[in-house]
């Protein structure tokens, strides 16, 4: 399974990652000037009241 694929559960809930952005932490972060990947977690609640 890849990072861009949607994961579905028996309950009807689906989860996926989106909006990937490569960036570097600022000089006031700890650790500073460190590459990282930012992303959004998308959750679709299709559980129908379970």
C-alpha cells in the first residue's frame, strides 16, 4: 500500500493522506533546518451510525 492510497474499514470509514509538501523546519524549531514532509489526513465517516 502506498502513501496516496485510501484505506477502507469494514465500518465504512475511509482514511487517506493528501496535500504532500516538502519543507524545512525554521530556525526557531527544534531541531532547526531539518527537512520534513507535511500532509493532510482526510477521514470520511461512512459508518452509518455504527
